[in-house]
């Protein structure tokens, strides 16, 4: 059994490209070219050069000594929070902008919810001098003023989506409409391992640098590139897929994916997709998503904007269904407490998304020998308002 995509664009029962006919030429152009371009030597050279000199890679693998003592295991943190722009998302946008250039595209579009992917996209467009249009729900524009300002300062045009609930899914519809109308000169940068094939595979390949580096760093630090556990939070699932990628076929390494439980799985305010969801089609691929019995997408909730998504990427759905990965959830309260704990024990303020992965350590038991890697997907600067309100700082 394979855990990776097949020629038809599927991971077991999941994946594919469920798109309107008008989008077919764009997606097909990408499908036919993405592997050829990515595997090309000049692409690899330029990609790795930018990851090194612009993003600041390799990101450190840090043995958190005080946390290790507390949990009775060797807890390693993969420091994606130290990347330029503060999270793992830049790995993917660098990859996609280089790919867009090689496809001859002059214009980039993206959609964003919390604004983090919009900022990562606007950043690489400024870097390469490409036109950038970011679609964002009108409600989200009001909620995420600092990120809107960042995108504008970086030269992007932020276009409000004014239909429906005026949030992420409406922004996605607007971006799709734009791409249909501008098939020749425009590339659509999707920010996670979601969307029609080949996006989930392409984004996973760009993010796989996380586990590629981790294996080398584990050899240097422990003499063994095989940890007992790797943990990561899951919104759409891109930092998790990057963290899992080079460990997937090594069944001795246990993969733990942490979803946002919100106020609790049964509270009606949750984003715990595998616990609450059913199989269906979302954003162009077959996966698992939160939906009503008649197939309407359920509005998710999480204290962390990056995990506030009603689905997961198709490869995650496959890892879940086959049992290769363990999918669990952590509540808003548990994640905020874990964020405070890391801050006070290691001097690192994590993104609340990443704090979900850290919080799951509380629910595990160790013998003192295990090597555990947690993907610290981003830094907490953007979350200070939430931390301040919650802890009365
Ligand atoms: C966007 C984001 C996430 C969630 O996205 P994935 O595609 O699931 O990785 C997690 N952590 C941080 C810091 C983010 O910005």
C-alpha cells in the first residue's frame, strides 16, 4: 500500500480534482509540468539557495531540556518559528513562485483567512517582482488588520470577498473565479496540502524540507534518524505533512496529527475534522470534512486562526483511514496553557497553532528513552492579543 499520490491523483479513496470544467486547462497545465519543473536541477538549486539565504534554513532542531525533563522523554522542537515571516508557510510560497515563473506566469493570486498565507504570498511576490492579488473575506479583513497592512505594504492588492459568510470559503470562490478568467498569465498559490491534484502533492513536496532536515539533525544529535514519535498540528495539514513526509514509509515512527478541538468536540464550536467529519468533496478534492447530513459545510471554530478549517488535506484523510497516523484533538484552553508552559520553560512563545501539538505531550506517557519531535510551525507574535486576553497580561 502506498501513502503517496498515484498517477490518477488519489491517495486511496481521497484526492482527485473535482473542479469546474472551466478550470480544467489551468489545473491540467500544472499537473503535466509540476514534477518535471521541481525535479529540474536549476529549480532545485534556486529553491535551496533561497531557503538558505532568504528563509534562514536549515531551521534548528532544538532539544528542549527542561521540557524533556518534565515529560520524561527527549523532546526535540523543529524550529519553523525562526523562518523569515515566522512560520513554515514561506517554504511553500517560495516553491510555488519559482514554479510560476517557470510556467511563464506574471501574476499571482491567493486566498487567505487569517492573512498568514496572504502575507507569505505577498512576500515572495515582492521578492520576485510579480503582481499579487489576495482575496480575503470582508469579515476577515476587519478581524486581521495587521496582516492586511503587511500585505498592502508588500505591494499586494487585497480584494474583499463580500458574498456568503464573507470569510475564507467565499475568498476561495473569488480566487477560483479570477483564475478561470485569467488562465494564461496567472498562477494560483494555494497555502496548504488541500485543493485539486496536484496541489496536495506539490505543497507536501515543498514542505518536506522539514523532515528532510530533521532526519539529518537527528543523526548528528542522537546517532539515529528514527524518532519514536513526530507530532504536528493540522489545519489543512501542510506543516504536518512536511514533518511526516520522510518518515511515512518507516512504520516504526509513530505519526501524531493534532487537530483543533475548539471548545470541545461536542460543543458545536470545534474544528476536529476527523472526529466530526465525513467523507466528501471540499475545495476541489475528496477528503474528510465537517458537514451537515445534507452536505453543507459546517462552520468550524478554533482559538487559532490557522487551524480554523472544516477539512483536512486528502493525504491526511488517507493516513487517518489506514491508521498510519493517529489523529487527536486539543481544546482551545489546553493549547493556550501549553503555549504559556513552553514560554516559561524554554523562553519560546509559540503560535497557538503549534501549541496544540505541544499540548498533546500532556496526554502521552514515556519511559525516559523516547525521542520525540514536535513541529513548532510558527511563532506567537501574531497571537499576543489572544494570549493577553486569556492570561490577563
Ligand atoms: C497556517 C498555520 C498552520 C496551519 O496550516 P497547516 O497547513 O495545517 O500547516 C499551523 N501553524 C501555523 C503557525 C500557521 O501559520
